[in-house]
């Protein structure tokens, strides 16, 4: 009982000590009232809540963890990078912070790796120099089209380019998987399929594999409809190449895949390879190493196309774009 009385007295004295400074009205009036919290909530650059001072307050940029795709000043053209004619991105996105870190443009590297590997395989598909076996492509598919393109895709992710990271990394994976399928000995994928169901089993499996890549390429093609003609044509021809090659393997006969369809896919593959090199050159050539700019022909409904059209209609606007 004595212990409870003692503890109760201590609690009462402590509470009286806490409230004593506020019992005097003069001392209470000197206390700074709590300041209103930042009510911008990430929705506007200006705080319109109406503070008593009568002044509006500009919002600090919300920190999205350094993500260049964050929706920060998306209506400011100076804060965004133009559609591809340099960067492997069909739309506009915020540039990375290059003040503290310098990033090169990884897109031309990935496009060049894709172009050369596709070029060689497509020549074999069309029967150039009477070549039919794609053995030589295995080396390119591992070293250049696979590993190098995959690394370029990872660097696209580092600079905040979602489209470039998805496309280059995925096609880098395509070339690696393609090389794994055709690698003799080690993986024996072709031998095991033919052992179980004959050559038809491999042709059907490989045809379905190519049709899956046709679907993926179609998805990327949709995302290029507001970019440039050169960028769109790259994915359009690649999409047709996968389609014809996939159907060619599925519509096989006793002698092998349908030759006319395989050759059609090879020609479209050649077009895709040349367009990939063209887009890569558009990303490499600038005023430091070239006397001219590579034309990429912006679609009139794209952001850049509308900007150019508005400047052409405005006689006072500068035309040096």
C-alpha cells in the first residue's frame, strides 16, 4: 500500500510539472503554433490551399527515387527527350540527371548488335551463296546479338528508358535462346525432338517459338505508332519476318519448312537489319562527328510532328529544328 501511494504521488508531481509552464497565459502566447503541412500532395506545382500569408507556395519536386520516368513537369518540353532519332524510345520521357553522372546512349550499340546478327541469318534464310545451314549464326547469336544486346538493354534500364530496356533485353534473350537451340552436342534440343517425333516435332516446336516472338514484336510495334517512320518500319518489317518464318516452319512438308515463306521471312529480316542500322546511325551521328543529321521522318500525329507543324504554321517561330 505504501508503494502504491508513493508511485501515485510521483505521477501527480510529474504531471503538475508538465502543465505548469502552460498555466501562465503570457508564456502560452509565446508558443509557436504548429505549421500547416505541405498540402500539394504531388498533384500540382502550386499550393492553392490559401495560407493566411496570402502567398502561394511552389511545390518541391517529388522524389521518385531518381526514376527518370516520373511524371515531373511532363508539360515542359525542355524537361523531356525527343522521340527516337537518337534514343531508343518511341515517346517522350524525362532525361536522366547528367549533371552528376554521364551516360552514353546505349541504343545504337543494341541496334547494331541486333542488325548484324539478323542480317547474317536472313542472308542464310534467302539462300545467299547457296547457304542453308545457320551454324555460323550461333557464334554471332551468343557473342554480339545475345550478350552485347542484353547488356545494352540493361543500360537502357539504367537511363530510365523502359521501351528500350524491354526491346533490347528481350531480343538479346531471343538470340541467346536461338543459339542454345542450334548449339550441337551440349544441349541436344534438336536431336531429342527429332528422336521423339521426327523432324516434324522440331519444325512444329520451332514454328511455335517464332510465333511467340511475332506476338511480342506486335506489342512493341503498337508502341511505335506515335514515333518516327524509321522506328515504326523497323518493327513492322521485323514483325513480318517473324510471322513468315513461323508460318513457314509450321507449314512444313516432308522435305522441310516451306521454302517460299522462309525466303519471304528472310527478305523482311534483311529490311529489318538495314533499318536497325539506319536507326543506330541516327543515334550515333551528331554535330560532333557528322556533317548532316539522319532524317527519321516524324509521324504528323506524334508529339514532335505536332511541334514541327505548329512551328511551320507560325511565321515568327524559329525553323532550325
